[in-house]
């Protein structure tokens, strides 16, 4: 279990910085994040709306900060022998790729959660007792327009969700 001792489900909201087009068009930020970083207010044209989360990251917070808070505990649990999942949801252009892959995997400031997780997992394996055996399996799937596809194997583009008593729920073929 992670150092925090809490491996429960957390709901985290992340706002990426404006991209070049948004900045050039003079886009305005309509989000206000609470000082506790657990809620946000969206300024609407008719009324404001407030939403609560376990953690909110605004556009000023770094990829490292997002990783350390959102993903590092999951990797620590994985290295302790537990399964881990990071589920990312958002509309097109909302920042899923920015957060997960990052604008550049070669730049330590810009790389996202996935390259940081890979480094962390293999660093943990190389630092582990040599008598411990590790089996590493990873899935990277996308659900879009009610179709599931494997992003690691583009030939697998219409996968099915399966459920079996005792085995649980999984995506067949991923």
C-alpha cells in the first residue's frame, strides 16, 4: 500500500495550460480553484457552478506535481504487489494527452504521467531485492464513441468488455 496508507479511489480534476491557439485567440480562464485545492468554481454566463473533488490542479501546476499527487501512490501500490489503474476522462481537447503523455517525453518538466510511471516502475524493479520476481503488464485503451480500442496495438479496434464471477471485469484482448 502507498505511503499515505490510502489506496482508495480518488477523483482528481486537472486543468492544462492554454495551448498556443487558445492563447492566440485571447481565451479567458473561467475557473477559480479553492485555496484547499479540493473544489472549483466555473463562471457561467447565467450562473456560477461549484464542483468538489479530492484534488484540483490548475493550469499553473507542473506535470511533476500532478504525477507526485495523482500517480505516484498508484505506482507505489503496484510495486507492493497490488493492481493499479488510472482512468482519464474528458472531452476532446480537454488535456488528457497533455496530462498522460505530456508535450515532450524528452523534457523532464513537460513529460506526462505515462513516461514518469514507466521510469518509476522500472527504477523500483531495479532497486528491489534480486530474489523478487516481477511480471509487468500494462494496458492502454481508449473508449471513444462506445468503441474500445487498444492504443498499443492498432489492429485491436473493437474490443469487448467481459465479466466473469471470480475473475471480475476486463477488456478482452487488451
